[in-house]
C-alpha cells in the first residue's frame, strides 16, 4: 500500500489540505528566487464554500493553481480528497476552474463551449453531452441562449456560461478566481446569488474555494474565510461565518458585524506588515 492510499483511507473531513506550503518563482533577472508563499497551512472542509482573501499580489491565484495542479511547490504536502498528490503526482483531480474572465471559445456557441469541456474531461458518454450542456445552461438561466455565441451575449451571461461549464463536468472541487471582479456591481450581486443558488441545489453542492479581494463579497459568500498576509503569503486569520444563508442580505446586520471584524483585522494586518518592512 503506497502513502497516497494510506492517506486516503483516513477519510478526512477535509477536501483540501495544504500543509506547510512553500512556493517560489525565479526573479525577473533569473538570478534569484522570489518566495510568494511561505509555510502556509490551510484545511478546507468537504462541501464548504471557503473564501480566500488578502492584499493584491499575495499569492491567492497561485494557491488555486497549486490545488489544481497547474503549479508545483518547493516544499509541503498537498492532500486532495484524501490523496497526497505531491507523493502521487499521477492522481487525477476532478476540479472545475472559473477564472476572472469567462475564457469561452468565441467560435463556439455557449452549448458547444460546455460540450467542449465535457469532451476534454472525457468521463461522460458522448450521447449525454447535449442533455448535460442544456441542463446546466438552463440552471444558470441561459436556456434561451444556448445557441448564441459568446460575443452575442453580455459579460455577465458569458460568466454564467463559464459557471455552467465548470459545474457540468461534475467536479468534486470548484476553484473560482475573482470570477465577478470584471462585472458591474448590480450584475455581480446577481451572479453571487445565482452561484449560491446553484451550489445549494441538491446534488450540486461542491467544495468551493473562492478567491476575492472584496471583503463584503467574502463575508456574503463564505462558510469560512482564510485571510492571507502580504507576500510571502502566510495564514493571518481564519474565520467562520455562522450567519444562516436565508438571513444573508445586503442589509443584514449580522453580516455587517462580521464584515467590520474582518475589515478591522485586515487593515491592522496591512499596517503591521508595513511597519515590519521598514
């Protein structure tokens, strides 16, 4: 029995465990190393909606790339669904990824974009592709636009299609990198509500790791929030947002109290980091 199988048998309640992670990149001149993540440990519970916040450039997107397998690490353990993937690099992650921009193929319809993802993942019979694509586009409110091309619909509708594409492959884990940052606030608020509605739908509740720089968005969306320090990223604080989702509205006093606490901590962290760098 290899180490990965042994880890899997523990049946951890965590879907993702990043343990003492260190990540470095080469400097611009190629002569040195830039440390962007320094001894970071985060544990994300299975089925949770977890949000990562931190100042710009602290390594939030890099962290998602590490979980997805796009990027490797210099040190640490990465355990995904019970498998130590550093020691078992052949482990196939079933992960959906929604980026800041929709990244749709402009020469394919919205439906064809979803089918393209189903084909790429390759674990769904071809005869089911049409039905699955149409189902998820309907789930995000695009059933009247499945045969439209990306440039024929709005930016918000394109991002809905990107979310449909991510859910359609039935990932165990869904990574989202500031997916609403390019939208106007009214559209972004609609998309946040739609995402939570879809995520809460029976059979669709995935483990979500959502990156944002918007503290209000973080509080509104999250079960748990992980606050990272400026680069090199370390875990500064971990919060649980216990406000029931049915009470989460823009006017919610309960959410506002959580926001005030996190906002205060965030600004204190930035101030402390600034002083330490002098």
